[in-house]
């Protein structure tokens, strides 16, 4: 019983924490957008972005695309599923078995 109460409390705490973090992020984004709109209306023009390197971003994206294509190619190269092979079924002679010891019984009787 104690474990159930503790588990329920942990679930509540986790739900609260996730909602709280989402609301904080939404507020931060809203505030950043408001500041950006204000700067835009004041006529601020950016000549260069000190925090964003376009060449490095493009190189990173190209590397990710290349890795994804290689992974897709590797998936196509490998065989998937079961390995199906031919097998030889040997014939057997039913006369080798004594039929007197076996009795047929129907499951429907």
C-alpha cells in the first residue's frame, strides 16, 4: 500500500515537473519573440550572426545526410529475415514400424 502511494506521488511530481518545464520554455520563447519584434520595429539590421556559423551548419547537415545514406545502403546490403535453404527429406519405409502397437482413436468420438 505504501509503495502504491509513493508511486502515485512520484507520478504526480513527474507530471507537474513536465508541465512546469513546458510552460517555462513557452514563456522564454514568447519573450524572445516579443523582443525580436520590438527590435525589428525599431529597425535593427543584423550584418552577421556571432552565434550561428552557416558554413559549419551546412557541413554538419551534409555529414548527417551522408551518414544516413550510408546506413540506408548498409540496410539494403544485408539479408533480412530468415535464411531459407533447401533441405533433403529422406524417405522412410513404414513397414519398419509395428502397426499392432498403435491404435487409432478419433477425437470426435
